[in-house]
């Protein structure tokens, strides 16, 4: 079973300081688009256990989501050393997720 989205535990300043590859995954547990994308995301991450994956429950007025200009769920923000490299909004293509993960993991 997939890890649920949880309330913010990190600030944007914290994330900006991260080193290495990471993905911040914004969504909610009740979002149909998030539920549909989750098996694709989980499968892609299975091959990249070294990539940090933070699932953040987003919503109106939540500062972390606003700092990343999240408008639709799920939004996957791919980071290398705290800097955004790529983002996928409402991903439906498993290859796009795998490719984005491979790019930040290879960094």
C-alpha cells in the first residue's frame, strides 16, 4: 500500500537545503487524480529507492504548496540539491515519471 499524503513537516527553506535527488509530491488522499497516479508513482520509485520522496498534503493557503506554485494535484516536483529540475502535473505516463527520476538520480 502506498504512503499517504501527510501535513507539511518541512519548510521551503528546509527543502532548499536538501542535497541529492528528491521529489516533493503534492496532493491529497481523497483526490481521484492522485489515487489514479499513485500506482505509477510507486512503480517508478521502486527502481529509485535512493531518491527522497516527500508526499505533502496540499490545500488552500498551505505555504509549501504555494511556494512551489502548485495549482493541480498531484504535482510532482523533481529536485536536485534543493533546486527544481522538472515537474509533472497529473502524470499519466509511467515513462515520464521514470525518466524524470532517472535524470535527477543520475545528476
